C-alpha cells in the first residue's frame, strides 16, 4: 500500500519496516508466523532492489559552472568584493582578474604537467647479467644404438635361417609329390602349369614356380615340351639327378613371364 512512499529517496520507511520486522521476529513461535516473515523479506528485498536502481549516478557529473567559480576564486578574485567595490579597479587586469591570476594558475598546473616521461629499455637494462650457461645433457643414444646394431645381425640371421628352412621343406614336399605321381603312373606326364598354378591365389602360384625352380636347378626334375609346345615336368632318374649332372641342357635358365590376366 505504501510502495511509492517507500521507493522515495527521501523516505526511510523501508528501513523502519525492516527494524520492526526484526523486533517482531524475536517472538515468532509458529510456522505461519515464520512464513509471513519470509514473505515480508522477499517483498522488502524487491523494494530495496527497485530503490537501488532508481539512484542517480549523475551526482558526480562534471559541473562546468561550479568549476569556473572555484577556478576564479583560486586565482584570487571574490565576486562579492568586486561587485561591492566597482570603483576600485587597482591591481585588476581587464576589469575582473588580478594581474598575476594566470601566473598563479600556471604555477599550480605546472606541478601536474612537468614530469619526465618514464623510460623503458627495448632490450632490457644495459647492466644485465650474463646468461647462465646451460648444462649439456649427454644423450645415451650412442650406447642404445650400439646395442641395437649388435642385436640386429643375430635377429636377421635367425629370420633368414627360418625362411630358408621353410623354403627347403616346401621344395622337398613338391618333389615328393612329383615322384609319388610318377611312381603310380610313369607314362602320364604332368603339365608344368597344372602343377604350379593355384586357381585361387596368384601369389601362391608365383611361390610354386619359385619352389619348382630349385628342383629344376638341382637336377631332380626336368622340363620338356609336349606335342602342343607346352611345358611338361617329370622327375629325373637317379643316375641323371643330383649335383653330378653336368649335361648341356640341365643347367639352362629360363625366365617365365606370368601376369595376373594370364594367370586367370
């Protein structure tokens, strides 16, 4: 009901209401009374917020007229005395200000303007301490690298031996298959391409050709051409195979070209 009165900047009604609420709160004993006190506190805080928002910050604004009056007074003139004594104008320059008025103002303002500008070094002070030498940290890459180099030959040798063993076993397996076939059917030659080509793997086909080449090189088998000029393979006889075979046709080397399309 007294909202406008309480929001007035010249009224203390809100403060008085808060003091009365504090006095009444000492006698609160029921929940309903405490609820009413909380309701009053919410209302009072809202009114206080509105009252604070209405405060004007223009009270600290610059007043040029008041500044001029203070400046004239500082320069040594009193308007009341000048108006009461208009006939006496001695010591007054221009009919208003004393002759030394601007000198007095200049001496005062000189204190605030005659200041040496601060100097800043772009690269620091001239008397700078020498840089602290950095401690060299010796790296241990040389020792670890030497260990790795010493370990690598053994590792590579081991890998090479395992690969060589696998190749020898595969060559022996193919040779065994070839010899078993000819023991069962010595009159039927085997087509070279039927032996080495894997219908499902081009890489496996290349590996088979590689393994069969060792059998041919060592003289355990030989290649011939059939009536259709296609290569056939057959195992060598015991007297012809092995390292003792130095025949003219046993050591000829042939390069086979086989691309992916031809394999299909």
